């Protein structure tokens, strides 16, 4: 079915005249009257057929609901639990020192091509693709070796052969992660995710860039838009939301914090840093110069910097007939691609909150972001106090509905008697219809509530007034995430629980517990009075003891001062003695160093002298030895001469042995003399003189003769 057929079928099904009613409630039951932050929903999303409804929470979990195949008798769509899985875990980026929360920020279903369901989920950095596959759990029975109870049987009892049978017990859904895209591509938090029509690519956007991904490339992405300046200190504009045209997947639109909407055509050029069309409200161009004046949105904020915060576009979507819907905190603006000079329609949503902008800023409610969902000519957006708006572009009707189990009847805020949005885009052609007050709304809606002498009344584009008291609104119960069923009159909204009410319940429990123990408290009070009397008596005694202690302390203080002075003197004397000892030790050490140096010098000199005398002694010994050898040679020659010469008779007659005996003593005396080396303090060496040697030779000659 084409897109035009879809739009026509939706127009036929959606009838704003019929009252909206509550259909179904999905809630995790709180534990001990408290709901942890991890169980709070962060996103809701339908698939393209409306069969599946997915929700993500702040704990990184995704719950998928499935619609029944056949609606009930009244034609209501009923959803049942399909599966639940953990999509993301909390991580820490050690490179940038940033903690990455597990909160699910976006969920998008991919076009279904088979029985399995594919979906994209993302937190602030990581994008994952999950596959939900249904499979049958089968049970096999009829075995030969076991009975019906599963107990083994003896082989001899098996009489025949039979084949086991398999039966399908139940059908379960198995979710598993099919792709995990690189988290290093995005340097900032991801706020938008949108798949293409064919499901082969998708875009993801953070504050400064938009990336185009291919389903089969997990580590590479093409950067379509990059708004990062060379100097980050000059950054004054960044992206807050983005959307992709689901008819052609060629047009890309994104909104900024300055209230500017830019449209890019990716067919013109690959890099779309400069947009094809730019939509800026003329009233915002002079907003900084105006203070406290009234505008089309129901009044400008009293401070310029608050006005900058109110410009922030929280969501932007493509609408039929070349329209673009942008949502900021105060208004819902509708732009026509063919007229970019000014918005064709400005729908006030929170104009009654103008007097309380400062209170909302101090309570951080001014940072809340509200999403937009579009189905045909109908626009859905959220608000505070569990209310959401449905705006019909054809009938020019803005309907306020309460998201609760027993909501009040739907209330048209503004309505035209004739004409439609497609017939005329001028707001002046509309005629106002007075709103009929409803019972039970006096706490919220009234006739021009006055406070501090001023009248607070909001005015819509047609001139009809909606009087809402901002003091009676519960700002903790707000609807920020919502989705419209693609093929029927059903919307899914995320409602934050009233935490203040939970706190009040807890306090009431404590009060009841205190009331139950009131009697015990009275008895304890009586006992406390008795103890007080005893304590007063003890206090008097303590005062007397205190005076005595003061006197004793004064006396002991004087003694302590004297003792301290004495110890100080002793310490001073000990310090002086220690200094004197240190000085003496230093002198001794210095003297010891000098003596060691002197000993080293003397030992060196002594070693040199020893070497010198050793050399002299060796030379003298060698010289003496040579002289002794010469003397022996001379003596032997003389002996030969005596033998050959003519000897006297007296000498010849003597026996030879006797001569030998007589010459022996003289020969022993001619042996090599012993050299005595005497080392004294003067290191002197005594050597036999030469005269003594000649005397010995004369004695030997005489003995021979």
C-alpha cells in the first residue's frame, strides 16, 4: 500500500470527535512503595505495522510487547508480553574519563523481511542491532529403552522396535545481539537514530555530527554533517535532534539549540555541512533585545538567557504535505518547506507556565525535552501533570488528554467551524469556539485565576482562552516519550510516576508507626523527667567539684611551669654537650683522616726503599759469587802447579791422606761465604769486605805449602 493510501486510511480511522479512553496499562510493580530510577522508562516505539511495541528503561533493559492477532469484541488492540533482554551495560571510557550510562535513548525497528524481528537500540555511545527469533521447544518421547516415566528398562523386556516421536511443547522468543557498532565513532552523546526505508542503512546523530551507517559495516561510518569548529571555545550552536524522511530517505532535517531548523538534501552533495534550507522564526531574531514582552507564543521570558534556553528544539519530525514539525519547551511550530520565511502555525503548549519560568529553571524542569509523534494529519506531544496534546491539522483542533486509568473526557482547546489547514495556512481565518468546562477539573482549569494582582490566562492561535493554574500542576508527572500506532487510534505514552506521592506514603507509614508507639513515648517522657531531677542535683555537685578542680589546676599549673623550665634548662645543657661532643668527633675524624693519609705516604716510601735495597742486595750477592768462583779457579790452578812442581822431601814423605786431612779445614773455609742481611730501622745491609777475602786466600796458600 502506498503512502497516500496509508494517509487516507488513517484519516478515515481517526475521528477526533470520538472521546479518547484508557485501553491498557503497563507498569513494573514497585517494591516497598518505591520505584528505583533504573525501572523508569526512557523511550517507547511502535514498529511499522503496529504489531510490536518496545520500551526501554534507564537500566538498559528492553521490553517488547506483541499485539494479539485478533482484536477484542470492542475492536481494542491488546498487547501481551513478548520478550525482555538486557541491551546495554554501564561502562567507563578510560580515554576521556567519562562514565557511560546504560540508559536506552532510542529504539528503532527495522523493516521486517521474515519471521524474525530486527531492531536498533542505543545508549549515549554504543549502537546495537538485536534479532528476536521465535523457535519451538520440542519434547521427544517414545524411547525403546525407557518407560513413560523415563526410567530405564531391561533389554530383555523390549519386545518390539518403535520410533521416538517429537512434540512441540511451547514457542519461545530468543533475543540475541546481531551487530554491535563501534562506539568510538561518536565523541558526544547520541540523541537521534533513524533507519532508512530499505533497512540497509541508518543515520545516528549527536550534538556535533551526523553519521551514515551501513548495516554490514560495524566499524566504519560516513560523516554527513560535522559542526565541530576548529576552536571549541567558539562553539555557540549544536544539534539537539534529527530526523530522516521515511518516504525517500534522502532528506535530512535537524534542529539546534538556537531554535533553527535546517533541511539537507543528501542527493545534492555528500557533505551537508551547509544546509539547503534554513527555517528561523523572525520573532526569535530580536528576542535578545526584548525583555518581558508578549509574543505569539504567549509571552517571552523575563530574562534573555532563559529565552535562549526556551529556543532549544527538543524534537523535529517530517509531516505529510511537505511540512516539518518542531517542538520546543513552550510551543509546537509547523513549517512549510515552500515557505521558510516564518512558521505557518505556532501552537502554544506551555504558555500558561510563563509566570513560573524562574521557578522551573531553579527546579531544573526547564531542561525537559518533549518528543513529537505524527500519524497522518495528527501531531502528538507531551506535557506535565500526565497530560498530552493531540493536534489535528485538518480540523484545526488541539485536544488535551490525561494519561491515567480514569481520565477526564477529552477536551478540545481550540476548534474552527469551517475550513481546514490544507485550505488555508493563515491563522486569522479561524474562528474561536468557547470551551465547555468539565466537572472535576476545577483544581486544574478555572476562570482566570488571579495571583499577586495579575491575571494569568493563556491564549491560543484562534483567540480562545485556556485558563490553567500553574500552581496546581504536578511537574513530576510528565510525559516526554510517546508513540502513535501506525494503523489505528492508539497512542503509547510514558508517564513518570509521582515520586512525591511515594514519599508521602512512606512518611505516612512512619507516622502510623510513631502513633503506635506513643504510649511508650509518654512513659519514657516521665522517666526522663525523673532523670532530669537527678541530673540537676548531680549538676550542682559537679559545679562544686569544678571550682575545686580549678583551684587544683591553678596550683598544678604553676608547678608544671617550674618543672617545664627546669626540663628546658636540662635540655639546653644536654644540647650544648651534644654539640661539643659532635665537634670533638669531627676533629677526631679529621685527624684520623690525616693520619691515614700520612700512613699511606709512608707505606709507599717504605715499599720503594725495600725494592731499592732488594735490587742492591741482589747485585752484591752476584758480584761476590763471581769473585768466589774466580778464587776457586785460582786455587785449583795453584794446586795443579804444586803437584807438577818438585816438592820438598819433607812434604813428599808425608802420606797423601794426611795432607788431605790438613787441607780440608782450609778448603771448607774457602767455600761460598754466607751473606747475612740485617734489616734494621735504617734498613742497612752488611756485606763482607774485600780485605777479609784476601786474608783467607793467604791462609789457604800457606796451608798448601
